[in-house]
C-alpha cells in the first residue's frame, strides 16, 4: 500500500525533503506544524445545510479518503484513493459512509458498499494527472447531491473556495474525527507552475491561502464554491507539497475538465 510520492525525483534533485503522502499512508513528517490545516470545525447546523454530501471512504472501517455525493448513488473521489487497491479489495473492504460529521459516531450515518467504480483511464500515478474516480454505491442516498461545476471559466482566479474533510490538521498528523473546512483562494495554473513545474496541467486547479490547506486524509473530497447554500464542486483534493507550506498551493483535480456525472 505504498503511494509513490509525487515529484519524488524532482524533489530529490532540488534537495527538498520528501514530504508527500496520501491516503492510508502518512509519511509527511517534516515541516511546520500548523493547525484540514487551519480552518474551522463544521457545526451541526452547518453540516445539515452545507456539508451533508461529503462522504468518508473507509478501508476496514477506517477513514482514508473523502468523496462527494454527486448523484443519489454516485461518489466523486480521487483516482489515487482507489488506484492502489485491487478491485476485489475495493468491493470487499472499502465502504462509503454518508450522513455523519463525526468519524466516531454512527448517528445518522449510512454505510454503503461499492457496487462498481471507474478510475479515469488517463490517471498517471507518477504525475497525479487525471486524479479522478467515481464510485457507484450499492444503494441510493436521500441526501441532496452536490452540484458539479461544468463551466471551464470558473472558478475565477482569486475566487474564494472551500475545502472540507476529515484529514489531518497538521502535516504528518492523523485523520481528524470531526469534519473541518477552510477557505482557500484560487491560484492561476501559470502561477502554480512556479511552485510545481510541469505536473500542473489544464486539469489542475490550485488554491492557496497562507497557513491553511487540505492535508492527508482529505484527498478525494471536494473543493467547492458556495452560493447561498448551494455547494458546487470545482475540484477534488489531490496533492501538495506537505500541507500549508508557504508558497505551495494545494493541487486539486479541476472537475470542469472532466465529465464526472457521466463517468
Ligand atoms: N494526497 C493527500 C491525500 O491523499 C492530499 C494532500 C493534499 N495536500 C495539500 N497540501 N493540499 O489525502
């Protein structure tokens, strides 16, 4: 179950510490210890109105990635959340939980098995490009699904977006039982290339606000824009250099470059 760190080779060449880690593995051990890093814990009323479509992907009952309900039986997530598992492991041991903001409480929660799933066939584990997958759960949820952005002009550079999940609250930490969210500003791909080079492509969406970020365990979950109480998913949590490192945006899969609803 080893997730190859992204930019491993280039990091070594430039002498940067190895600080990537995804999904089940938390191998980020260095760097700043910032307190999703930063942000806020989702309150009960916020959860009901704004965050209910966020799913917890679990392996043997333990949270390892996020996801978003985008149709009554479809969960949008990241390819890298599933790519290291065999299809039989996914069908036998991976479950999707909806309905509870706490990983440690089953009140309100419904857990589904995976009926089928599709990883973007273009997904590249070395570059993390095309990091998108859709799971079909073995049942239908009554939770209102999130909207999926299809407008390639959005989100605008500088726009305020949100990311939420049960991921680590600091680089190198563990998953967090309470759902958290934070706000991050959209960065132009061109600018993001300054930090990350050629692995930024049209299907990348970068977002950065100082001292706050998504982190390990948030992968697969949504980056979204809000208009009143409508959540529109614009990105899928994919990767980054550590978490909340100064000058290094979080990198998301730009959903408008994909067709997750017909996947
Ligand atoms: N790859 C990580 C995961 O599997 C998500 C990392 C997001 N990193 C960031 N700095 N925004 O959970």
